[in-house]
């Protein structure tokens, strides 16, 4: 059995914590008003982000999160996302991982879906 390291989701606007482990930005667009120094990121996996069409359709509407999660998981299977997801899984094997997002509500963000995927959980 492989070692299971914790994965958490945090907002880009929150101060980095000492126990964050590896910090990966998973949004396509850099968080407005956040300097690269303040972000303290280890990587920026833009290719993990949902497609622009899906992001615009979703618009962070809580009522659409379940369907967004399903569609996003489908997108993660395509070639555009597969390499970035593989890279993220490699980070997760090495130690604690913090997925960073600029979403106002990180509990209904693409980062939350990625955490569920890494944790081996189904949507919801």
C-alpha cells in the first residue's frame, strides 16, 4: 500500500502556513493582487484547470457544483489534463500537498474536485 499523504485546499489570499507542504496553484489565471513572493508556490499547474467553457458555465454557482464536478472529472481524462494530473499525483506521493485556488469559496472549487480525485473519493 502506498503512503497516503494529506491533501488540503487553501485560498491564494490566505497567508501560507508552515505545515502546507508542497503548494500548487491549480487555477488557469494568476490570483489578482497576489505577488509571486507572497504566494510561496512550489508549482503552477495551469493545465489542470477546467476549460474556459466549463468555468464560465459553472460560474461558482453552488447549485451547479455536483454537475461541474462530474464534467470536470471527465475533462481530467483528456490529453490536455492528463499530464498535469499525473504530475500532481507525483507531488501527492512525496508528502503533504496544498492545492491553491483564488476561488471565493474553496469548498466548491476545482481544487476541491482535485482533492477528491487525489483522495480517491467520488464527487459530492
